[in-house]
C-alpha cells in the first residue's frame, strides 16, 4: 500500500520505467522469433508486477479523492485510518504532531495497518484528522460464533 506522496511519486516513476522495460523485453522476444505462447509465458511475471503496481497507484489516487472501501465488523479499520489521513492531505509527520507522538510511530503503525489499535486510539486519530465516523448495526440471521 502506498502511504505517502513520496512513495506515490516513486511508484509512478517506476511504473513508467517498467512499461518501457516491458515494451523492450517483448520486442526482444519477438526478434528472437518466439511463438506467441512462449512470449506470453516469458512476459506474464513482468506484466503481473506492472499490473500490481498500477493498482497500488490507482488505490492511492482513489484515497486522495476520498473514496473508501466499506469497513465491516471493524475489518479494514487500519486501512481506513491510513486512507483518511491521505484523503485529508495530512502527512505522517503532521499526524504525529497532532497526536503528540513521534513520526516513526505513525509510520510503524501504518506499515502494520494499525493492527491491535484500540478503539480509543482510533477515535483519537479520527479526531486529529477532523473526521467523524458513524456505524450502523444490522442483526443478521442466526447467531453463530465466528472465528477471528
């Protein structure tokens, strides 16, 4: 997951470089007169990496526009907290300052997707970002214990 503007710029640059490398590699394979299925097999791993990087960039751009995935049963809360910071245009350093912690703490928390974050801490982060979160509760069919 891309978490900072610097990571975003670096990923965008790398994507352009990878596209050029993909084109060059495919041209070389064609010059070698390989069959289309051989070219595909050789190129698939590179294309897969390229597509993954493009998706990470697109995901960051969606977050910057304030487009978030739904959080169900608090699964994905950590990614939401990171996304909200990005959407608000707040750097990790600025969020750390607002929370009275060191920037490295925010970086570490975001790398770990805020695993084990307490609800109190999540509420402090939301407040520091000027965000109000609302929840809805729906009773579903039968009650069964769900493995965590």
